[in-house]
């Protein structure tokens, strides 16, 4: 593996993450055992995927509990293993904390309530994967190492004091339905700030604020350049507003504005 490639990365956090990736990939082969990362966010996943491709690392899988998971771990394995062996071992790496709300709280809690509760206990964000929220509770995907701690302590929080909390195998994750809707927006140009203003339904000034706060991701990479040109196929994520796919540049209005077909995750 070529560690010299790390010199291409100027961001300290990115370089540290990729150095850890190399360590885990190398240790998997040297020690003949499975090595894995913490949960990574979408930008980190994209960064690591590109780096692994450059390094031509073959013996790994990325996993978040279900196909469209946003937060994932990377699992590296020695050559004598195969993906089927690794998949059987996932139960020893990732589990679910299932929270079943009492009837009087059905529909009252959001993703923020569950994430905030777990982090209030001092758990680091990288130990938590996606949170699948339904009206009657949630499945929280977490590193197995913290499940007993969460089982013993989540019920001490007021918000979950009357809930039923259990540890479940990752294979028993609630069925995740990714719902999408199509819509059209009309923009004066394909500049990022114009598109964000329409997607977030806010003023241009507010859109600029959102961009400057690093809440906008294009293809899972933070983008702060307001003049960035958007194109068909781009995936735009706005923290707090959702994820959108630029499906098609439909055409122009009589006044020269651009019509864009959007697919929104709901």
C-alpha cells in the first residue's frame, strides 16, 4: 500500500482518517483478523471509497445496516476470508438499540430526540449509525461495544423513562422504506446559491448563510463555493432540509430561467 498518497491530502482530519484506513487494511492481513472503523458520515464515506480505489484495496466491505444507510463502517478482512464470512461476523460489530415508546408518546419524537438522548449520555457520534424512526419508537444502529451501556442508561433519561428498551441483532432492523417524491424548481441560473434558495425555500441571503455554515454537500462533499455550477446527476444534501437528486435539466422558460426536475428524499 502506498502511504505517499497521503501527502496529497492537506486537510489534517482527512489525512488522519485515511492513515487509520491504511492501518486497518494492513493489520487485517498482518494479524489475519477482521478490522473495522467507527461509523463515518456521508462525506467521509465518499472520501474513503475514493482513497481505497486509489490504493487498490480489495478485501473490504462498507456497511451501515441496510442498503441506503447514510452512516457506514468499513470492514477490512484478510485474504483467507471472503465477504460471506465477514457478513456473518457483523453481528459481533454492529447491533440495534430498539426503543418502544408508550402509547401516549406515539408520534411525538423525532430523529433529534433519539440522537440527543444517546449523546447526552456522553456517547461519541462516531459510535452511532443511522436512526430509523417510526411513530412508536426507533431502531438506533450502534457499535456493539456500547449496547450494554445504552441499555442500562437510556431508561434513566426522562424522555425514555417509560419506554421499553432492548438490544436486537442487526438482521432484525426495522424495514427501511426510502420514500422519494418528484418536483420541479425554476432558477435564474445553475449557481449553487440559486439552487439552494429554491430547494430550501428561502431567500438568497439565507441560502448563502446555509452554504457558509458548511451545511451543503454536493455528492457527499462539503461545498462552500456559491458560484459552483450544478449539473444533472448531482446529489445535494442540505443539513436540516434533506437530500435531493438533480434528475434532469428540463429546459428553459420564455424568460430564460432554467427548469430542473428534482427527486427529493422524504
